[in-house]
C-alpha cells in the first residue's frame, strides 16, 4: 500500500495478506465461491450449497465433481455423484448440498463464512473456513426429514483402492479395499474418520461433532461393473448412511469439521498422532 502525504513524502506500507480469502469463479459452467486457505482451496457451488472441489497444496482435487455423466450408476462415480456433503436425497429439495443441482442460494455472511439456504428456506448450511479446516453447521426447520452427510470423491484425486487406507476413532488404519458395487462396505459408528494414500503424507479428516448412535459406512465405488478394477471412481464415506439400501439416518441440527492434515496415517504411531490432532477439533 502506498500512502501519499501531499505535498510531502510517500510512505510504502506492507500489508499482510489474509490467511483466508473468498472470491468468485466458474467451474463446470457453474458459479462458485472459491475459498483459499493455507492448506486447501475449496470450491462451493452457489446454486447447490455443496463443495465440488477440494484442492490440496499439490493441486490434487479430492472431490473432482463433473457434470457428465449425470446420474448413471455406477458411471457417475467418476463425475456427478461426487461432492460434499450431498445432504438431501429423494423427496422434495433432493440435491440440496450436492454440486450440480439448482437447489440453493448462497451468500457470503462474514469474512470467512458462507450461508447456503435451500429454495424453501427450510434447510441451511453455514460454512466457516479456518486456516487449517472448515466447520459445517446444518440447520433445518424440518425436524422429521432425515438426511446424511457424504464425502464422495477420489482420495488424493485418484482412484487407487489398493494404495489407499481408511481409519476411524474405533478402527485402526486398514488398507484392505471394500467394493461398494459388490455390496462390501465397512459399517460402524464413527465419531470421526480419515482417508489417505500411501504415496503422500496427507489425509482428509472428517469429524461428526454432534454425538449420535447412527450407522456410518465407507467403501470404494468404481465407475464400472468392474468394481475395484474400474478405471476411475471415488470413495463413499457416509455419516448416517447404513450399509444396506440408501435410507438416510440423520435428523435435526448437526455439526461437522473437515480438513486436510499434513501427516501420514498408516502405522499405529501415525494413527495415534492423528488421533491427538483430531482431538483438538
């Protein structure tokens, strides 16, 4: 910044860049908020209220939403199924919170906050972005409607089930892949979970901050009937999504925290380290 004391001297002042910035751009021909932070860049689809991209320091997109193919099972596991939190499925306002759907309006409500509201006004997602992670608060006026929180995307931006691992607060890291298409899914009650790739010391961690007793699931979904041998695909981590069928299980207000940790998480020692880091969330 340059301050001129006319007609006297000029003073050059160095101003620090904010650690979290929000601006607008387009992706997949849709208007987005782009939130830049020290650990990741997040792309929030304004008309859906869902994240379509989560880009790490090395440029890897952990969501990688694409519009086509649209709604084809399992083909869209490499495209339109991807997103976060993919909140509402079926019934009225289906697609709220899922990139690609026109189900919301979004506005910046603070230096680091965005509010996405469903077209009916009954559902609200408040996104608060920090330097290391983000907080997502779900509010609803429909106390009976059930929903889920999903992370659907490729770990480290690639579909490589044999080279990736998964852990929760109740389960130590496992590198054994599970084929969603074949009905093989990890099921349990997760307070938090993280996923990583053996090639990079970095994991995506998601914490369900609201205590609950619902079933949660995890598996890999390929984009073809070849399952784990498919050329592309994603993982399906569902808080409030049981292993059988697609019935959502959550209801009422819920809170989550999501972020990348610059740590490996495969060994017991690494797992314990990440447990301590997530504990601070």
